[in-house]
C-alpha cells in the first residue's frame, strides 16, 4: 500500500487550531462578483483544473502525538450553492475533510479557507487562478492557453508546499537548550502569575533584565475592549463597504500615511467617538498581519506572515489629531518591520517550536498552552485589520470580474481590505449585533468626501426569518 505524503503544519498554523471556536472559526472568505451569473458546472471544471497546480489544497488535517500535520487525500471538492453563513466552520477534529470550499450564489464566486492551510496571499493566488480557469472555460479557450495568461501556475506547482518559515529561519533561530528554555519562561511569565513565580525562582537572568513590579504598574496601559451582544447563531456580522480607491489613497497621502495606516487611524477615531471615555488615557491596540513575501522571496501557498501589534494611547492633555495617530502608527510599523526586528521575532518563534523542551510535550498540552497564550493576547487587543492589497488579473480575465471582496470570522471587531481596479472593498466583521461603531466609521469616511455604498448580511432573528424589526 502506497504511503501518503504528509507535511508538518507551518509555524503560524498551530495557534489557529488552539484558538478556533464556534464563533471564531479561523475561516476567511474571498469573493468575486462576476459580470454574469455563475455556471456551476464550469466552476466545478475550473476547480478541478486549478487543483492540479495546488496539491496543498488536497490535504486533510491530522492529529499526531506531538503536532498536527497535513496529509494528502483523494477527496474531491464539490462546488456548492452558498447556503451556509459566511466563514462557517471547515475543520472538525472527528472528520476527514478538505480545508477549503468553493461556493457560489447568483453572480458571486466564493472561496473559503481554513487559516491553518494558507494565509490570505496564498489563498488569493489560488482564487485568481480559479477565476482565470473559469473565465477561460467560459470563453471556450483550451486549457493549454492558461499558462500564457497566468505564469504563476508553473511556479506554484513546484513550491506550493514549501514551508518558508523553515526555509528562512530554521537554522538561524537555533539556540541552546538553556537559552530556549529561558525564552519560554520569559514568554509565559508575562501571561501567568503562576509561571511568573516560577520564573522568579529559577530565572535569575529574567529578574535582572525585567523592570520592577512598581515600574510595571506605572507602564501598564489599560487596553480598551469592545463588548456586545453576540449574534444568535454565532455567525459573523459582516458589513460590506465599497468606495473609489483613489479617494481614500488621496486622503492617506495627505497624512503621509499608507492606506493600511490611514484606515487603521480612522477606525481608532471611530472607536473614540462611539465611546468618549476612551480619550481619558485608554489605549486602543490593533493586530495587523504582514505578508512576509514582501521581505523574503517565496512562492509558497502556505502561511507565511507575521503579526504586528500597533497601539495608540489618548492623552487627555493633548489635542485629538488624526495626523498624530497616523504618525504614531507609522513609526511603530516601521520599527516592527525593520530587518533586525523581523529576524529576531521570527527566529524566536521558530526556536520555541524546535527546542527540546517543547518538542517532547504532547499535542493536547501544547494546545492548552497555546489557548492560554491566545487568551492573554486577545486581552491586549481592541480590534484587528487585514489588508490583502490589490488584486491583479490578466486583462481578458479582469474584464469578466466586476469586484473582489475579502472577509473573515471574528473574535473581536475586525475589518478586511482589498482593492480591485478602481474599487476599494472594506468588510467590517464582528461577532456582535450592534453596528454603532461601523456607522461612525462610515460617517467619518463620507464626511471626508468619500462616496460609500453599504450592504450587510442578515444576523438577527427577525432578519433570518424574513420579518421586519
């Protein structure tokens, strides 16, 4: 019997298994509004052709004694009508199933991916090629013409399964057992008083390098947490905004900021306006994923990203100024994305995964530790944002795609950004019913002269039953 191929999960993936919940499924969705109604038979054929270039997407997730891993399977994905809530659960520990789905509704094609399989960029490559295959089939072009339209296919066949974390950081991140163990202690000490006592007892180096408890109290910032009533069936509340990309870029350039920085600053201000107490010295913190392919060459369709944490603390004595927020976020982002900062952080993450202390711990205990770390990380965040960048398709394909959208499941308010041609799409995602914050964000955009169109999914009882509230 032929032995099936398997690969370890990459460094970024393990946290998704530990952090997954009923309302935060760790699933994200890419959507394309086509110029014509979707033909499901052609879409199925396009999916089968695309899968030939992406063997990774034929994998199922298995649980080992020490780690999770991806194993090749013979499962055949089926294109289905979009009848479930967006970003519904894909991975179930007791089932052997693929970690992605392709669904359609009217003129929209959706790709949903479990984050342990791929990040947004890797999934976008798959989605772009799926759209290309579909449009070419519509136009009755031979499959042999596909590579002329999209040269990424051949590169992806060769490198889709590469773990770029190991490729770039495995050997650089090696340290002695003692150094690795001390790093693990320092990491856990910030999250647990119990482990902190352990560190004080056994980690002399930790005691010498860390500030005193009095200094910690002075420096500790109170991070604002957004709370609210959850949706009745744990579905993500999604509000879709569409606007001209150039209008927002012009505003961002006026503040000498990138699109990501400007929109994040604008969202921080929307939070302050909906809760004035925030401006009395509270901190708003945001998680922003960064595509590492910008800094390290990689054609891998697997996860290859890092997460930055940006924050802004309102000072009651200072005048509130959007420019100041943009400047603060820009400086923090530049510091965290400097070569030395990236290398240091990623080398540490890889060393935690491969040091002897953690490798011998069985998977259920690792899951428990990652859950604890994720819990304390969540306590230090107000919201999250993710900018997938610009979608660029071959011209003959692009003519058939009206607009592209990006959204994700959410444990806290989060917004996802993607642009296509002259359109900018922002999907505001939340586990909560209340939309006051999102209304403020839209009001701020329109007050700045940005024309915004809005659509939203149904999340409340009367809406789901087709009743008026």
